[in-house]
C-alpha cells in the first residue's frame, strides 16, 4: 500500500530544539500487524460497517503528525484525529501527565466532592475564556456539552420566572453531536431522520453556504450577513417569549467547514440581545487554537452567553468536554435552600481525574509552545496552499480559516458523496488522512504542523485530485 510518491519518514524527526514533532523515534517495523482480529462483533460508529469490513483500514500507532497503519504505512494526519489532537499525537508531556495521574487518583465522584486539580482546571479555563464566561461545567464529550448547554439555557429562564421560554433554535447543516438535544438542534438530516420526532419546539435558521456568492472566498465570505436576519422572522413567528436559546457553531465544521460571513455572527448576537435569547456558540472544534486564539468567539470578536467545548481540551488524549457560562447565569442558579442541588445535572465521569490531568497538560503545551499563535501563522500557509488548488478537476469551492480548510468537489451525478469517498481512499492509500463530509474534503491539521507538513499534505491532495475519475 506504499504510495509511489510517499515521502517516507524524512519529516518525522521534527524541528530540532522545539521538540514539537516526532516525539520519539519510531521503529515502524514494530508497528506492522500481521494477525488482524475478527471484525464481526464491533458495531462501528458513523461507519459504513459492511463496506469497511470488506476493505478495512487500521492504525496501530501515532506520533506527532503521523499515524502508522497496521501494515507499516506512515499516514500524515490531516485532521488531528477527528478535529481534536491539536497538540499532535502522544505529546510526551500529556502522556506522562496521564500516566502519573492513573497511578495517583484513578477516580473520584464530583457529586458533592472536590478534587483540587478540577477546580484549578476550571480556573484556567475561566482565565482563557471570553470576558464574563467564567463558570465551567465539565462533561465527557461534545454531545454532552451541547445537552448541558441546552439544559442550562432552559433551566436558567425558568429560574428567572420565564419558564415558557422552551424553544431552541439551531441551524441547517449544524452538527452538535448525537445526543437527543444535539440532533434536535443539529441540521444534518441523515443524523436525525432515523430517530423519531426529537425534541419538541425546535426551529432552524438557514445555513450560510452559497456557492454562487461565496465560492473561493479567503477566510470569511463578504456575502451573507443578511442571512442572520432570518432569526427575526423566526422570533416573529414563535414570539420571543417562547424562545430560550440559539445555538450555532462558530464555524460549521462537520457541515463542510462553513465560515460565517462577515457581520453574520454580530447580527445574530444583536438579535439575541434584542429579544432576551441566550446565544450558545458550539466551539467543540473551534476551541483551543483552531482560529488563532483560544476560542473563535475571540477571533470573531463576538461573545456568546455560553460556549460548548471538548476535543482540543485534552488534545483528544482523554475524553472530556466543558461548558463555559456567563458568571451571572451561574449566580442566578444559586438561590433557594442551600442544602438543595441547584442544577440536577452531571455525569459519573464529570471532572474525571485522568481527563483533568490530560487537560492541564494540553493547556501547558498550548501555552508553553505558543501553539495558538503558531497555528495562526501556519494556518495562513494552509489557506494559501489550499486556495492554489483552484482549477483542479471537480473542485467547486475552497474554504479556509485558521487551521481549518475544505475542498468541495462536484458530486458524481446521482451519487452524492461518492467522489469525496474516492478521494478519501486515494488519500489514505497515498499516506494522507483526511475527513470527508458530503462531497467536501475537510482538513484540520494539528497546531504543531510544520511548513513541510502543510506542503506534504497539499501536494498529496493535489495528486489525488488529479487522479479522480
Ligand atoms: C461542533 C460540534 N459539536 C459537538 C460535537 C460532538 O462531540 P462528541 O463527538 O465528542 O460528542 C462535535 C463533534 O464533532 C462537533 O463538531
């Protein structure tokens, strides 16, 4: 499966001195796996199980920017695992933090019990957060963060005597995980249609994509701020007094890396303020440096009332999510008899010590190695290199923002997603891991990426595009 143009392991050593890439020398021969397991029992998530099991792909090892496949192939990771390993794979500081923690305190319950490092982690996040969002609730995933944020919004209005505010507004093409809350406000029909009527009282804004007016925009498209005005129509239809919150991704990543048009988020904020609606930004992907700052809300200069986080919080090393809420929202819950639980919500693994240790270590790495600023610089290279693919076969749009990018392909007539899947397989066979959504190839390299990795990524992608049937 070695690609004729695979560049081998020359980049694996990383940049001398910084220690950012290729954390340990890897003997790839040891990673080659000859005995594959029986594939039947495992019901794989978000996978075409039968197709996969006919033509499986395995990874067995990862370091820095690369995975190793079971047959010893080096795969440049173009998507940070699944938009999450922002510090690259197996960063030694994160690895040792998890190892030490596992031997020190494996578990405690955060219900009526404290572990100092969890409070310290909340304090660190509050310090990084946009102004005012200094109350932190821990979860174990993005889906749980979204459900938690929606529950906070509903409960908060009720606490304030506005219990009739029960409607939630999402957006078409939005992805907010797979809990019932997340799929209800989410806007990807294949993730919704099997699961009944979902939450009642949900409405959706139009998505912001428009190829006619936006194709090949660099960064934020100029066209489309007016699409936010549709929120006024939704408010007029349902009446503001029935609406609790609006939830949108700062950049709609799983829906195809749709960057908000200039002025769009600002307008959504204004309308929410006008009508007393809470604004939730889902920053499960855009958090922790994707856009050049800790959070995309800071990059875009628009502050929501609640932010959902996960993924990069631990650089993907241990599952963890978090919700940042405005301090006065928290304060409004702090009423009634003191012995009563104010917000009946939480998870067995909220604030799990292994996740707390991994998150502290990931934040150390982001800070000590200046990865957010680094990502901003490398993101410009990524954007330039991707935009240069304009004119390649079937490419109908290229989008970029920070360390995020997308190449949209013209679908094969009558076979949506087929062309992107072909591209995915070619990329994999040629030593590059990408993610596809619809007919879009999405890219999200780790913030440690060197110029050489961006060059390798785009060169491989270019050849794959040239080879598409
Ligand atoms: C914006 C957004 N929200 C929520 C989620 C769900 O996160 P998880 O898969 O950790 O539940 C994702 C996952 O990709 C996401 O991109």
